[in-house]
């Protein structure tokens, strides 16, 4: 399946401002499950673009903008081919099919920073939330537990679109019983880490498939969680929709913390009240051409 994704972001200012270096996390991660067939990045005002690999092996564009301007426009266009059509096409190693289990010593070293909760102060509240999904002895089938917890989020929490940057703490999400996709991804990630599972935060695109003949997917930026399951590798759990990540999920970046996976970060030099607002638009279409 070929997907064309156009991601546009526009920042408006009341007067020309000087921009600092901007960090763009907009290029999808490639692998056996997804491949980039074409890509283009456009920035106005024009700037020097430097591509680097960050500490998580994400492709990051660093943009040096030399000209002051009252508007910053960034557009990423990619065509990706998706192969992950069956998210349940995996086999977990026998010793990891029931929780709790222990990773091999080498794996614990490799995934050490994905095992430690980022919000230890919320672990008691998280354990109280996950306890009903475990058996009397605190055990459960690994996949059964993860899929049940994942499906419970949209059933018992209300999705809200939040414009302010950052994420709620897991404790806040549990108390409010509502949050954005980033909030739910963080909550699920911290719950997994609390049970000894290696988990990481994922940012990318969700290509929602509306009903009706000939209907085109609807695109949006999105966030979910990946859990490392021995024998299966990194598997994506989208707790906003209660589903496993599949062909309509396009990964752009992975990180230990949500703050490390923002699609666009940067700064400007100018009066504090000069910022007028930001607009983000993501369009997706099924295509037969590159």
C-alpha cells in the first residue's frame, strides 16, 4: 500500500523575528515494514538543512534560518509503502508469554533506559489501574494483558485534543480520565515499564480510514507506544484507538521520553507578544504513483 503524506506547519508573527535553529522530526523510519519511495522538504524563509541521526537513530533535519520573517512555513511530503498489514503476525518467545518475565542479561543492558519509569511518583496510581487486568497472583498472559489494557483506554478515558505543548503526567491522566494521544501513549508506556517491560514513545502519523466506497484516508500527527517482546521485537500499541499499530500507522521517531520526540522544535528572537499562532495540516491519500 502506497501512502502520500503531506505535513504542513505554519507559524505566524506580528512582525519579522529572527529564528534559531529548528529541529524537524518529519521523515518516517524505514525498515522491513515500511519504505520511503520519495520525500521532499520545503522551508520558507529558505535555510540550510542538515540531516543527522539522533541518539535513537531517528532522521532529524536541523534547519538554520538566516533571514528574519513574519511567517515560518514548513512542508514535508513523503510517499511510503506499507507492508505491516497484519499486526498480529508475530510469535513471542515461550519464556516471555506470561507476565512477569525477565529479559536476558544482554537485553537488560541494551534496553536499560527503556525499562526505568520516567514518572516514578505515579507508579502507585498506575499499579492500582493495572491490577484488575492481572490475575490474583499478579500474573497474566503477556499479549492478553497488553491488548486488554490497550483496549481499556478508549473505553474508560475521554480523548481531548490539547493545543498546549507537552504531556500530562500519568497521574494527571488517571485523575482526569481524559487526555490526548501523547498523554495516553505516556500512560501506557509507564504502565509497561512498571511491569518490567521495555517501552518507548513513538511519534508519527495516523492515516484513519473512513467508511464508504472510494473514501480517502484522513491524516493526523499521532503518538503511540512500542513494547519490546522477545521473539517479536518492537510492537506498537495505540492506546488512543485501543488497537495495535499497523499499516495506517507511520512511525517518524522513537524516544525514551515524549519531550524527545516532538515533530518540530525551535526558537525565535523577538517581542514575546509577536507570536500570533500556529497551524498544522496533515493530508494523506492512497496513491499508485511515486
